[in-house]
C-alpha cells in the first residue's frame, strides 16, 4: 500500500524523492499537489529564496537530490552579522571551518521547477496534480483519501507537507496555534554595484532583521522585516524610494543598490500544530511549524523533519512493521521534539532581542556580539549552528 504525501513544495517533494531513492521505487508514493506546476511557478513568490545549511546540502547529496539543485545554487562563503548603528559585528568564513561553503542559496521558483521535473521521471512516484483533497477517512488499517476529481487513494500513512494553511489539518480537525509577529517581510531580488562574491549579510535593525543573500548572476535575495505599521507606506513606495530606504537600512557593503525586482510583502507568524502526529497521520515542514525568517531556519528544519521521518520509516519497514502504526509515529515525534522546540526558541529569542529598542538590551547585544566575535569558542558555536552541525 502507498505512502500519501500532500504538498508539492520543497519539503514534500524532497520526502517523496527520498523514499523513492531509499526503497529503489519499491515503496509507492502518491504525491498530491493543488496547483498545476505552470500555474504554481507563475504565481510562486517572486524573489523568494531558500537558504540551505551545509548539513542540509550533505543530506540532500546523500539522497542523490542535490544533483538537481547544484546548477542553480549559490554558495555562501562568508556571513556578516551586524546591528544597525552599532559598532559590533560578527564575520564567519567558510575556510575557518574546513568547508567550501557555509551553505547555499537557491531561488525557490527555480528549485521547484527542477524538483518537479525530477519527480516526474522517478519510478515509484505517482503525481496527482492539480488535485485537492475533498475528504480523508482514517480507518484502523489504512487511510482513504478522496480527491476533488473523485479519485480515491489508499495508503498506510498520510503525510501532510501542505504548508502553513494546511488543508489536511482542517479536514482532520487538528488545531494550529498562531502568534502574529508585529512584523511583515518584504521580499525582492536586488541588483548591486559591487559583486556579492558569496557574502551573505544579516543586519538587525530597530524594525526587524534584514537579510541579503547571494544568488545567481550576482544578484542578492532580500528579506527585509519591517513593523506591520509600515506596510501601507512600503506598498506605495516607488522603486527609487524603496532602494533609497533600503540603502539607509543596509548600508554600503555592496556599494550602490542599483535595482529591484518585483516586491512581495508577507505577514509574519509563528505557527505550531497542536499535535504533529495522529492516527496514520504526520505533519512535517511548514504544516507542522512555521517560523520567523530570521536566520533562515525554516527550510532546514523541514528537511530535518524529512530525514527523521525517513529513518523512522526505514526502521519500520526493515522490521516488517506497519509504517502507519502509532508506535512508529511516536518514534518520529520523539526524534523531532527537541530540535523543533530549540529552533523555535532560538529564532523567537533573536527576534525579541534584536527588535528591542530598550537601552539595556541594546547595550547587552552590542557587548554580546563583540564578545562572540573575539572569543573563538563562542564564534564556533554560532558557526556550527549556522552550518547545521549542532545536534539537538
């Protein structure tokens, strides 16, 4: 009987490809995605990119997935972390840690195009797209999923990777807890006077963090968090006004900011599923936990979900057990609990500390950044977290 994966984003497609690779196509995967690829890519979040840690890159390489992404990936060779208006900064260099890069940046639209092409050519994967789920029935021994075109799929396990507005959660009555950040994210592709040369910048401002990540052809991918109260004004800025304000916030490390692509504005939330497992049901990626974009941990956390789930399924299959039985799901939940909670706590802490204007916190973070930059052991801890080497 099949494994049913709902959601054709990076996490859902990676899981489907990983199962097919590890089982050599013997385990059938039915992947359901609501948007036709051509429509999805036409609408898909202009300017958005994903940052993959060095550890995530290695995991994708081991599953033979990285070969599809490598041609469009831009290596991060250096990271510069600063606090606007304050003298302290931290610089991380890949060479200091014996690696060729600290991670990679990939434009989301290009990544999904390549992963979908790989998906269609992989034995053992059946793609139902464009299709939405009309109903879900979970019995003692299997899951029955009815699609909007009345097709019926049967599986031992249903895996929801359908994002922060998970339809699977709604159909199964699983609650999501949401906390609105008082911030929005402005996303765009930026052209600059100076080449980025693999440098990524994380700059904390009084309104929120600002990231400039290196992408192909010398461009940088911007994620600029701003106070929600600024949304209307920002949405009416001309390109020239936008670049002028961005230049003030970011500075001149890439010289003059010469152009911007189409801008998108997104509200920011922390979302956590009330239970990431239920009877013959698992939630992974943004369907389980949607994070603030600070430090770019969302996709990496989702890929770690994939790897833990893959390990869990392999143990069940090797021992002849039902992949959807509750003990199997409990093992996955135990594997993920600490990592997910730790990552949420760190990202939340960064947002709260670096968005604060209180004098004591400003002084404390200035001193803290200076200490980290001058004490190799502390800088190494930060680098290992960035690289994805720290084990929760």
